[in-house]
C-alpha cells in the first residue's frame, strides 16, 4: 500500500518556540492531505485539510495563525505550530488521500509526538 | 466534530474469544473504515466498507454495515493478545470537504493471554 511518512517522530521544545512537522507521501502524489490531533486517550480530531497549491481549510476552533499549513508540492505538507505552549502538547497525525476505485482511501503517517515544556 | 460513537468504550476478553465492537454515526456516508492503534503509535487501516456493501471479511475480521440504522460492527474472531489495541471507526462523506474522515471515540480492547 501507499506510504506516508512524518518527521520528526518526536519533538520536545520550549514554550514560545515554533515547531515544524513534515508529512510526505512517499510513492504517490497527494493533492489533499489532512492533519489530525490526538490528545492522550482520546480520538483523532481533524484540524485542517491541506490542499496543494491553495490555502488550507481549517476546522472550527482551530487557529489558522497558530497552526500554519503549507502544501507546496504534491508529496509534502508541513504543519508549523507557532509559539507553542504546553497545551499544544499532543500527537499530531497526517494522512494523504489516494483515489482508489472511487473510495479516496486515506493513508496515515506514523504520527509526531510534540511535548512543549 | 466527532460523528462515530463506538461501544463499548472498553472491552476485556480472554485469548481465543471473539470481540465485537459497534459504531454508530449520524450523517450519510460514502464509506466507513476501521482502524487499529496500538498505544502511542500510528493508525493501522484494517478494513473499508462502502455504503452499498453490507458485510466484508478480511482474515479474522468481519465488518457489517447497516445504513438504515447508521451503524457498523467489527468482529474479531479467535482473538490474540496481539490484538490488544484501540479500535476506531471513521466515516467518509465526499459530498462535503474532500473526503476527510470523522473518527469515533474508539474502543479499547484488552485481550488477556
């Protein structure tokens, strides 16, 4: 199946700094990628839909100026958490869409664990 | 926003027993997918069932979908300790926002050896 990678897998940063997370589709082109956040023992919550060559679509309650998304190519989307605070500590997961028999199957990255001190 | 609601929230069984998890959703869907997540790890896609399908099998997994009741079930037969994980259902509706998935809250399955 298609492979999606994320980098880094784990990051610890100081409060107030910015952190960039990369999401790559390794063997297919993805015009659409999704960013999810998962707090401990909770489910995934969609943060935003990343569209190649255009602005991301953010879900209600997600600050677009805090979570900057750039989808500059068909295989790469980045999420930058700006001025991170401890409450931003979470597991961030991306996924990429690959049309498959009309089902638009999503492939998930392994996740990035962000800890803000 | 959350759409799927899994039940039970937690399930503990002995190895060899069957595990059944249910998922209900609220809006119309194109397909419903089940995922597994081991503690602190990424998601593993298990199975996808389309809205016009009623049942699907994959190895020890059996998924049913009842669109009239807006519900799905995941059955794991002859469970193993390695099946211990959280299981999530996720629904896709391509009429809205390009196919993002909406995840349920998950069922935490514990299989005791």
